C-alpha cells in the first residue's frame, strides 16, 4: 500500500484501527447484549425468548431517539434566541414529524411480538420476574417530557438506580413540550395567563390560521404525537391480554388492568378540549 492509499484510511479507536461498519456501530457489544434467562442443563433455552429481548431492546433504542428529538424540540421552543434561529418552528415540526414516524413503527412492532404464542411466552415468562415493562425509565421520561408528569411514579417504582432516579427527577423539574408550546403562544402575543386564557388563545389561533399558521401547525403536530402515544398504549394492552389474559404482571402489577387504566392519559388535554369549543 503506497502513501496515498494509506491517507485514505481513517484511524479509529485507541489502537488506531481502521473504522469499519461493525466498529462504528459497536456491533460486537450490541449483538452480545441478548442474554437468555431460560434453559438449563436439562433443557434448551426457550426459542422465543431471543425475540422477546430483541423487540424490547429495539423499543428502548427508539425511546432514546424519541427523547433526543423531543428534547431538541422543547429546547428550540423555549429558546430566547429566536432572532438567530433558536426558535425555528419549521424545524420543530420537522422533528415532531420524525417522532410520528417512529411512533407508528413502535405500534407496528407489536405485530412482530404477537407472532409469539401464549404457550411459547409461558415457557420463559416466570424467569423474568420481578422485571417488568413498568420499569422502563426511558418510557417514563418520554411521558414526563411530553407533559404528563407524575411524581408518584418514583414512589411506586421499586428498583430504580440512583442515576435513573436523578434522571426522572430532572425530567419532572425541567420544562416539557407543553411548556415550550405555551411559551410560543406567549411570544406570538397571545394570552397564556391561565388555563381559560390559553383555551381562548387556542380558539383564536384555530379561527385565524392564516395569521397563526406556524402555531396551528405546531399544535397539530403535538396532538399527533399525543394520539400516536395513545395508539401505542391501546395496541399494547390488547397484546398483553392476548398473551396473558387477566394474569398479574411479572413485576406485581395488575397487568392488563393497570394498562387499561392508562388508556385515557392525554399529554395535551387543552388541545383535545379545543375541539369541543370551536
């Protein structure tokens, strides 16, 4: 290899190795992150446990991306640097649209999980206790960041690490997407002094979309995010009922009963109520 060819290579890592697809994506570590709990000397691991792990790890990766996008949108909405492009409502709507696409994918992933039969799931389900999907910290972070803050979750959650607890406390304290949207309403010269004032301002925006096109588009993008989150919760509870019926969750929750209690959750109730007063 001559000197010109050597210069075309990119050094990577502590040992100066060439950057590859596998090293960039950390594939050795990623593909070694699926460790099955089922199986012993007398019997092989349950065939479908790998699918179960991969699906949930994929969910957590998408939750990470959703948090990344939502944080950026929130920060842009509350930015005081509008003159320098800090509050670009087009870009905020663009990222929210990306979130919508990811959220539709999350709903569709349930179809893959449902290729596992209840009998196959029961082969390894008891090995999961007391772990539970209820313990997904990133999912709770996304709810908090979206505007549905529930401080009681920290008391109900058993098994939080110190870092996870600090992360959730930070999400509870920091502004949400809804706070960012209300800030934009105020910057547009609209009254946000109370809940009733915000509702009146939203009616004004809805009835004068030509003057408030960006604000209305942002409101609709947030509502779409809320609707897709609700669609995922609805799809999820039906899947759980199909898999385990009325059994309690592996973490001790009431299972599908608890999930059904969350179906009415709304991130942006004022945007939903607006439909009734237009």
